[in-house]
C-alpha cells in the first residue's frame, strides 16, 4: 500500500529529520520505571485510539518489569485526558494515549501552550477516515448523502468522535467544503460510540476511522460509502472493496489525504532518562509482530516517529487544521491561528524550526 502519511497534505514541505536510533536494551537498565505506569486514553473503549494504545501497552510490558494500566477518559475532543496527565508529576508514571497530536486544542481554547511544546509525542501508527450507513439506508452512495444535504441543508445527521477530531475534519474537508453541502454534526466521546449511534438510529451516517467500523462491516451491520483514499481499499472479511471518496467527490482530496495519527505522549519536562527509555521502548513495541497483527486486523498501520521529527509533524498538523478551520469559519474557535502565532501551511517550511525551538531533554 502506498505511504499514507498526512505529510502529503503539503508535499512541498519536504521530509522531517531522520529517525533517531537508540539501542533499547541499554537504556532499559535505567532506574525508571520502578513502579506501575498509568496510560490515560483520550477516547472511549472500543474506538481506534483505545485499540492501538492498548495494543501498544501490551507490547511495552515486554520491555519493563512493572505493570502498565490503561484507563479511558473521553471528553472534549481528548482534552480531559490531557488535563488529567498534565496535572500529574512529570516523572513518566502517567502517560497520555493520544490521537492527532492535540492539534486543535489551542484554537478551541483548551490550552494556551502549543501541544508539541508541552508534550513529547512518540508516534505509533495511523488510520483512515471512512463513512458508513446501515444496510437499509436510503443512501446508496456518498454522492446521495451530499445531494440530500445540499437539497435540504442540515437534514443529514453525521456522527463523529467530537468537534475538532480528525473524523469531523474529514467530513468538513471532503463533504462540506468541497461541495457546499451542510450537515448536522453530532459529536460523541469516540469513534466507537459514533458508529453505534448509526445502529441505534441516532444518526444517518457515521464519520469515523475505518478501524471503528470494520467489525460492523464484516458482520453486515454497516455498509461503507467511502474511505478517504483515491483508490479502492480491500479489507479481509468484507466482500466489496471500500470505494475512494474521490469517486463521489473528485476534488475531495485536493488538500491531501486526511488521516488519523496515534501517539504515546509524556510531559516534555520529564527527566532525560525517562524520555530516553520511553523512546526506545516505544520504538521496540511498534516493531512488535503482535502489535502489527492487531493493527492489520483493524485496518491501521504502524509507524514510529520521535524527537524533532514528531515535533515537526505535530506542529504541521496544528498549522494545517487550525487554518483550515479558521478560513472556513468553523464554530467554536476561541482564537485565530494568527493570534496564536501558528504559521500558515504554505509558510511552514520556512518557519520550522522556530527560533525558540528546543528539543526535549
């Protein structure tokens, strides 16, 4: 499969720094961790973030002599979990199970600090947005959904994982901004409850990660309309290939391929030995065969990034999404990206790294 990194959003920005290489066994001898670790997951049980973070936790336990506990704390597009971890001591015993680098937090007013300045993200994987309906839905194609929303604005209810999440963003970019259609967006605390909302007739269409729909697709409880790709996607156990969004909306991917990304995050002011040991352990876990199997079954893709490369991607995601939402007058924005000093995407290459940028210890 082709590389689906969201860096395709702005191909002109070029590649990030080379991956850091660390001998994991050497740093595992550090004093940290000496007691159990808690990982707070930003979204609810059963969704894509929950799936990939729990798979990572299992793989990480092979590297440490202590137990790891994963807990879900959904709400406010992930900001409740982030606040829970941020208020703890930065000693590496409370970690954040993250989605999308908290890229929309600043313009929504959830935080004043750039997420990539507050957190050290260790990217672990990525996923694809998709749209699905119940099998008996009157909408046979994504084009039918768009037509109904254009003919009668607000009549089509689309569930998502929360305002500002990548699934919400994908609908705005591909279905609204590209066509002029207008939907009623219904936020839930994660992609799994958003998919369940369609089954319970609380919404007409679910916009979530394919990984949160795949078991319903395999069992015939949901029918896929499209996936955010430019070519069909075959999935084991699903009879028909998932159709690309560009079949229904040719200009849907003009901005690039929007995707979900996942990371384990630690407070950036954690001790150096914690950052070093955690980076090595996460890199090793992402390469674990069982971790890859879990992701493949849920149509997700392992990918590791750390250090400045992860910082750069997180800053880029914040720039792209913040300006996208601002220029399309999304409701709920508390500050403009200009007020926050967030560069325009076309200026990002020249801006990065900012003069005051410092790598984590």
